[in-house]
C-alpha cells in the first residue's frame, strides 16, 4: 500500500480526537457507565472499524481489507485477554468502581503508546531483515505453547511483574485511595496511592502483551498502516467492553486455549511465509522454498473467526453445564454431632 502522509495524519488525528473525547468524558464525571452507554459506544467503535475495512476494500482491494479485518479480530481477541488481566488487577487492588474508568483509560493509552513503539520498531526490522519472520513465528509458537499450558482461565492468573514488586517494595505508600490522585502528602511525607500502583500494574501488563500482539499481526499483514489502524480500533471501546461484560469475562474459561490455537496458527503461517521468501543461507542454500504453501488471507480470516467462535461457544457450553450440575447435585448431609 502506498499511503499518502496526509492519510496518516488524518487517521491519527481522528483517532486522537476520539481518545481526547473519551478522556474528557471520564475526567469530567468519573462514574460507572450504564449498560446503554456501553452498548452505544461499543456499537459506534465496532461500526467505525467495519466502515474502515470497507473503505480499505474500495480504495486498495479485498486483499488488504481482509488483512485489516484479520488483524483487527486478532488484536481484539488479544485485547480481551488483556482486559481479563485488567479485571484481575482491579479486583486484587480493590479499585472502587467509580475510579476504574480512569484507571482503564490510562491503561488503554499506555497500550496505544507501547504498541505504537513496537509497530515502528517491528516495521523497521522487517524492512531491514526479512529473516525476522522466522523469529516472530518461533516466538508465537512458543507463546502459544506457554499460553496453552495455562489451560482454563482462573482467578490466580495475575502474577505481579518485577517492576510492580519493586515499586511496592521501595516506594512508601498509603493504603487508602484518594480519588484518582497518584500521590498524597501525609505527615509531611509524599506517599504513593494504590491508584499509582494499579497504573504501574496496568502499564507493565500492556508492555508484556505488546510482545505478543505485534508479532501476531505482522503475521497477517506487513503494512504498517493497517497494523496501526487494526491496533487502534481493537483498543477503542475496551473501557466500555470492560463494564459491559464485567464478571462475564471470567466465563470465557477457554480463552487461553483459544488464544493458544490462534497464536500457534499465526506462528506457523509466519514460518511458512519466511520459508517462501527465504534468504537465510543455511536454509535451502538461501533460495526460497518453492513447494512451501502460502496461507491466503481469506483462509487466515476464516480460521480466526472459527477459532474465536469455537472458543466462545465452548466456554458458554461448559459454564452452563457446570451450573446445571451445581444445581442438580444435592448437598451432602451434615452429620449430627449428637450421633
């Protein structure tokens, strides 16, 4: 794709404007959004992504539109996993619901910053070294194996990253929230608040997730513009999705398994692409491996939809079956201590 600098500027400007509106809404009135508010915002953001994909189709063709949709769905699914960890962080640090919007919004902004940096670095590395696809593919296959080993999602999935443990150990803190303030002065000392710790946890989580998400989308499209826009649209509406789904996120019990299959599929696709474009001297003498198939973007998009759909349906079926069992299995009688 040959993207005019003006298109880049307009796209980033509109995305920035939407983000500023979101910041203004939260800053003006921290609150727990209603279901109707969440649905309106979410429908708006999803509609924008669909319209953007149609625009890509009309201006650049179905191939690039398919790449965008595949990348958007993949990043959205990984963002939902990110959101699940956000839910665990909010619960672990007992963030009052009125302040969760602010924490989520800052977490999403940090995710945008980290992913933007990784996209810039990834595009530069790919332009200079085509063999990096081997590394991306191997990394995604390893990540898929690691995520798959976790099995079903559980309440103990959040493990504090090193930077968070250091902050908690070395910085004096107050145990109480003071609105959305990050620091307060108590007894003549400057103390960090639990909100500061929460934001560090969200930022560290965003950084870790960027390592997975950027190689994944570069496995579906090598166009930096599509990579960036897919990430932007995937992060839009996450705040509303968090409050809309709430505890329902914990019902996606097979989310880890589904993401493992998805990342593994993209990892294999990357390795096949690397072999097809091979320039590594000790592989086939540095010549492309002609018999290696390329997975078309249409097949990739279909596979992503099937994987995510199967994950959601299987999770719902399992949760409902477990709930029926809990209702039908009678409680064991309690022994009478006088017997």
